[in-house]
C-alpha cells in the first residue's frame, strides 16, 4: 500500500490549474469586495438554503438604506 501525505505544496499544485471566478461564489465575492468577514459569514449562512445568486441579491438589498 502506497501512503501519501497531503501537504500544502500538493494542494497548491492541484489548485494551480483551477480557475475560480469569485462572482460565482457569494461568500468569496462579498469578502473580496467589502473585506467584511461578518458579511461573508452572513452570505455563507444564506447560501445554505438558497443559491449564491439569490444570496447576493439579498445582500445587495440589505446594504441599501431603508427609506420609509
């Protein structure tokens, strides 16, 4: 049986060929655009029950001022 340890170097090599578009991942997009970890956490929780597109729509609506 061959045993191989999963190291950071192996993970980085595996990920090197993968292109991730932040717009397709709500939490990543929110964090990179706002640098607000709390907003990223909220959108992560929202995506548990809906898709990323709807979670982003909700986050945008929440960030607008409420006019009464």
